[in-house]
């Protein structure tokens, strides 16, 4: 039996990754990579994606005739039916058609999903969600997003926006959020929230070893720097991460009470790099949710690492 192969594309703000993936095993047969590059001309962008796909095909020694379809996971809001990216703020793009140009160029079925959705699909088939019919995947990084799996299927909601846990309101009239709301979970529990708090406290005179590593204008602090500061017990960073993780845990407790999942799978750069954040959020979630709902609940880390986006995207071809 020949391998059942598909192409998965992880289309992000900084890089485009493509891979030829074995749909039965999740094994990556070959990969390609290019920077997304600014400014984005639509045609130029499609050409770049095609170049990345061709690179992955060449590396894997696969002919396009062996490929059953192309799946794309993109950051931002997408219209799955029309196959367009609606509004990817961090890409500076609106209304970008991806499915039609790629599908007609290769003569293959092509599907589009968002990055969180495809990462959840990856965990469902080949990661921490294997053999689990009810779970939530939550990814923490610059923002917070989630994928909801009910009866082994992704739940999209009435207009396709289900899973926006980052905008669960935890503090009435709290911190201002990029969504236009106030007091959203991601303004307290994301890596961006941690960095902003640290910048603010340093401006008020607090000291921290990450002072040199943080960009005060953009408020960017890498997860690795946060982990290093935790290891050396940097007081300000420990406080910032503790607060953020507690908010995350309370958000998780709300989800547990609402959906009663078997598992919560936590992923993303911050969770991978900073175990203290994971442990604190886990403890908070277990102690703040209804006992009966959390009794058998497992809170675990995502298993698919850097290539989760590619493998998950390829699965869009399989899942309709
Ligand atoms: Zn919000």
C-alpha cells in the first residue's frame, strides 16, 4: 500500500513552513521553510507559498501526483468555506484568498483553517488528545486561543469563532484588550501580559534581571528569558508569572465547569518553556473548579512541538 500523503502549511506572521505528511502516522517526510517577508503583495505571497511547497516535495522526493491534498493553518480569522484569510492583523492582511490559487495551481483539493484549530487537530490525531473524545487545547503565547473537541470532532460554533477563551472576561472593566473589550483573560495570563506588567513595575522603580532583555516599547519578553528568571528566583518575574498563571487557572476552572472535558491540553511557547506557569495554572484550575467536574480531569502539556502546525494543517485534508 502506498503511503497516504498530504501537504500541511503553517502560515505565520514571521515564517511559512510546509511539510509532506503521512496522514496515517503523522510522520513528516520532507519540509520547506521561508520567511513571510514584508510588505505583502498578494501574488508574491502565493508564489512564496508555492516555492515552500515545492521545496518540501523535493526534500521528500515525492511527486505531486502522490499528494492527496493541501491543508493550510493560518494565524488570524479565516473563512473556511471561501478559503480566505479574513483579517490577520499580525500579517497586515485582509481578505486574502489562499485556497483558490493553490488549488488551481496544483490541481488538488485545498483546505484552510486557523492555527489554533490545526494545532488542536494535530493533538487529536497524533498528540496528547489521542483516544480522548472530549478535550480542550489551549495555546498560550502572545495571545490565548483554544480548540474545543466534543465527541472527537472540532466544535466551531454558529459563526466559526468558538474557542476564543482569550477573550473570556475575568475582571469587569479591567485591562483594555486588543478585541475592544476590557478585562479579558489574555490581558492577564498571556506572555504579553506578563511582559507588560514587568515593564510597568520596572518603570515604577522595581528591579529585575530581565530589565535588559525586555523591549519596553513593544513589551516583548521571550519565554526562555522568563524561565531563566524563574530558575534564579527573580522576585518580580516570579510575581508576574504567579499572577498570570493564577488567572489562567481561574479561566480553566470556568471552562471545566462549563464543558466538563476529560482533558485540558496546554501548549504554546510560554507553557513549553515555563513549567512553573503550567504547574501553578494546573493547581489553580483543580482547586477552583467544581469537584465533581474536575475529579477525573487531566491537565497535560501538548505533545506536538515545532511541527504541530504542519502536521495539523495536513489533517484538514482528512477531516471534512
Ligand atoms: Zn479581548
